[in-house]
C-alpha cells in the first residue's frame, strides 16, 4: 500500500497538497502497483513505486502548466541542448544524463532513476 506521508517526506518537493493532491498520488500509485511486480522488486518496491509516482505527477504538472498558459497539454519536447538570448548563450551535454533507449522515462530525473533501478532488478543474479 502506497504511503503518501512517506512519499512526501522522501520527496519534499511534492509536499504541497494543493499542487500535488492526494487523489493524484492515489491514481498514479494505483497504476504503479499494477505495473511494478512487488515480488521482483522486493525491498526496493516502495522506492520504485515512489519514483514511478514522482515521474508521472511531474509530467502531469508540466501538462497542467502548459494548459494554464494556453498551450496544449501532453505536448512533448526533448531536453534543451542549447539556448541563446541576445548575446548570451548556454549549452548542456544532455546525452551525459540520458538513459539509452529510455524513451519517455528520460523526461524526468525520477523516470531515469526508476529505469536504472528497474534494469538492475530485471538483470537477475550476476556473478563476477
């Protein structure tokens, strides 16, 4: 069972219940509980589920912000690699933090962390 208080303690950036209401946490944790296999995740299940919820509510907040500004929610953008304003410019090496073949999980740091963890869990036992 998803513990909202533990989630908000572990991820204080989501402590604002007006911006991130309990109903939204309940929705995404319910989806996550269906998709993540607790027997496979073992002791890391709660953390994985929290990452799943954080990833999805972050995307939902981006969609809401887009809609509030008159844009269409659900639009997708890749990470900004460079930007110029007047004579000032900045560039980031976005490939350095992207997970290979991660698709939409690359859209948030929570998704990237979840995917890295899922890949380790899905790898099974390894012998060195």
